[in-house]
């Protein structure tokens, strides 16, 4: 008979090996290269300049809701950037939209969610994060109008780079398209006799574009950004996935069935509240939902899963403490309540639609 400690260690190792075998080569490695390329080649100033209270709303909120794919990959990097743009005169609406959507809309999280938890949940997470971020930002701007009035009254003249790029636009688009193509083909169910030639040709296309249209310093920056993301995130993912496998040995997913086994306003609200308290490092929310709460085994329903995905990366007790120091108690409390309520509502709608 296996003792509990040995059993837990074996369960953790089995969970970790399963995730590594199924998702790392075909999903995470290409995703790291894509995220690194976005961080290296997309100019941040060209995005941040649209966060002013006087910027056109359709532009400022639209850019803020998707800029997490460009500017950061997790809450630990979103928070200092949010503090910076907030203190430098951003409108509270676009700043909060950026704060909420950033961790949830990042490339790695969306790709990993779709690969591990299913395409429908990954798509729902991406769409819901963008829509809810805009709604929450607009509500915050309406409630705290005086903040924007004070910003307008005290804002200094701003100067930003024009973001001109001598490289042909089609070269950059082709570069990103080839990287995404490698990811899609590599993660597909096609036989390797088809996958390998296609991935090889796409990799060759990336190499040709890099040689003829990108500077050596840019390629070096891409490598640095990719490595920086990998060394920050991958060890946490490995350790966290192993620990979750051990936890599941002592606390099997069936334990949570009475609370998250079906979609209801109570289950989605509870899931959003758990997300508002629990700190989940980037990507670790996926195995937490899939393994610990049992979504991949059918124990957790889709509604609570989406609510937790939407609330968890955007708010937690540690992040709320940082936000409190930036915005103050009142704004932070309103923001936290809005995130929890709208995340629960989105989960309820999704769970009702998908059954």
C-alpha cells in the first residue's frame, strides 16, 4: 500500500508529465516566441498615448482592452504599468480597462486556455475579457468623473514618438502570421507527416523575413524578450502544476462538485469571489481550473470556470493591495465589486448558452 506522501508525489509527477507531454512542445514554446515578438516589435508609446481622458473613447477603450497582448503578460507586470499611466495622467476609464483586460487577454493565457480547457472556453475568455473591460472602464469613468476633470486641468503637454518604421508593413504582418501558423499547425491533430513539412516551411519563412527585413539588434531583443518570459513563467508553471497534482490527491475535484458542478448565479458568484481572493500566477489558472476544480474531468461546469478565469487573473488580495495604494480605497473597492459581479454574470451567460 502506498503511503499518502508517496501517493501525492506520484500524483504530482503524473500531472506534470501529462501537461508537459501534451502542451509544451506544440503550444507553450510557440506561444512564448509569439509573446516575445509582440513585446520586442510593437511600440509601447504608440499605444499608451491613446489613454488620455481627451482621446476618442472608441479608440482609447478599444486599444486599452486589447493592449495587454502587447504590453504585458501577467498581473505582476500589469500593475506597475497601470500605476505609471494612472499617475501620468491617464483617464481612469482606459486605465482600468487596461488593468482588467491585461492579464486575461495576454497571448499566452488565451492560447493555453484554448489548448487545455477547450477552444470554446478560450474564445469565451478572450471575448468576455475585452467586453467586460470596456464596460467596467466606462462605469468607473462615469462614477469618478472628477478624476478626469482634475487630469484635464493639470495635464502637461505630452510628447510621444511617431512610431514610424522603415520596415514594410507586410514583412511584419507576414512574420507574425508565420509564427501563428506554426502554433496552429503544431497544436492541431494533423499527422506529423503533414505537420512537419508545414512547420518547416513556416519556420523557413520566419528565418527569411528576419534575415532580410529585421535588424540584428531587433532579433536579439526578440530572443531576450522570449527568454525573459520563459524564465519568469515556466518555472512557476512547472512547480505549480506539480503542486496542484499533489493537492488533487488529497482534495479530489469531486470535493468541489456541490459548489461548481452546475452553472447558477450562486456558483458563478462564488467562483468570481474565489478568483478575487486567490492569487494565480500567469497560466497557472488553467491547471487550477482543469485539475484542482475538475473542469477537464467534467466536475466543474463551464459557467463557474469562465467566472474564475475572468476574475482570478485581474483581481486578488495582493493585487488589490497594490491598486489601493495607487487609486485609494473607494476606487479600489468599486473596481473589485464590478470585476466580481461582471465576471459572475459573464460566467452565468456562458454556462447557460453552452449548457
